[in-house]
């Protein structure tokens, strides 16, 4: 028996958002002469403006609640601003698939730390098993990456990319946690996402004066910029905000483990990156992790407080 229709709606929203997000690395690779900082700033900043325009009526109603929860708003906005800079730089240094894998695969771990240590929520056995399965999948997928470059310089850049991916994961988990916290305090999902992304846009868009060379150099570059801002960022985060009304941030970020799988498929089919058989086994584990979020588990928790929320 599947979970409730409400949860299924939230899960479907995250799955669709993950598919959209999984295309970003491949899309960015078609504009390789645009710096990753400019790609991140234009995508997140442009998407933030669209989210602000779309949620303007909701924001008017929620302004007082947002002001009361300004710490969450500032925390989430800062995380949104840092995330794309780290994420796209990670992909540039480590490759589309690996950069996405590290950035997204580590986010559920950071999410559960935030919710456990700060929000004092319990950890369900269901979440732990799903995370272990997903983590195994990510490790196998990473080990399965074929790389013909073994120079010391390439290895150093690869390690830098992994470090930036971990920073991206932490900031991704942080703004997901902040959005969920605002929603729990009465802010609409549209206002929560729009306020954070709008705040980040005020920080990101001005940076394009320095980093934005070649953004609109030709039709291909322009198409990449418009696509990134409208589909993965605007529509993707509308869906993610909707999901956070029904799912804990840790559960939502766990389901986004699908994003690296989508990114890998696009990287293989369109960018030319290659994976061995063990990498494809990893992809299968990630699919199992996603299925575990759809099929219910016994309500067993790894916390002594029975009144605490579980994932």
C-alpha cells in the first residue's frame, strides 16, 4: 500500500523537480566559455526574480510572518546565494556527473543533521535505510566514472571540485531546512521560496557585471541562460516549495538523489562522459532508494522522544 495521496503529491513534485535540476549540468556544458560563477548567478538570480514576480500577492500577505522569522530568511537567502557558485564550479572542476553526485548526494546527510541538532526531530529507521541504500548507489556511481586524465593537476582540480560539491550540499540542505521552517511557521511555500531566492538574487545578479562575459554572446548562450533560469530554477523550485508543504526537508532532499542519476544519464548520452558497469549498479541503488520513499515502512524511530516529528 502506498503512502497517502498528500505525500505522493509531494514526492512526485520532488521527482519532477529533480529531473529538471538533473539537466542543468548538461545545459551548462553547452556554454563552457561562460564562467561557472556567471552560470550560477544568472540561473539562480534570474529564477529568483521570476519566483518573486510569481509570488508577489502571497508575499504581501506573508510579509509580517517573514519579518518575524528574519533569521531563517537571512540564513536561507545566504545559502541560496552560495549554492550555485559552489555547485557549478564543482561541476566545472570534477565533471557534470561527479559534481552533481557530490553536491546532491551529501545534502540529505546535512539535512538530517540540521533537523536533528537544531529542530530536535527524530530520525526514522525508514529514512536511515533509504539513505544507506542511496549512499551505496552514489559511491558505486562515483567509482564507475571513467576518467582518462590522471595528471597531478587534474587530480587536484578533482579534489577541489569535491570540496566545492560538499559546500554546495551544505548550502542546499540549509536553504531546504530554512524553507521548511518558514512553512511550519505559517509562511506559504511560494513566499518562502520567493523570499529566499529574491534575497539571493540581489546578491548574485550584480556580480554579473564582473563575471558575465559571453552570457549573451550568441543564440546558444542566450538559450542556455533563459532555460536555466526558467525551467530548473523557476519551475523546479516552485515544485520543491510545494513538496516542502508535505515532506520534511530531509525526506525531500533524500528523494533528490534522483537528480545525480538524471545528470549521469544526460552526461553519458549528450556530453560524452563514460561509466563502467559498477556505475550502472549504483544507478539501480538510487532507484531503489527512491522507491523506498514511496512504499511505507513500519513506524520505527531512532529517538527516545515519541512526540518528536519523524521523517
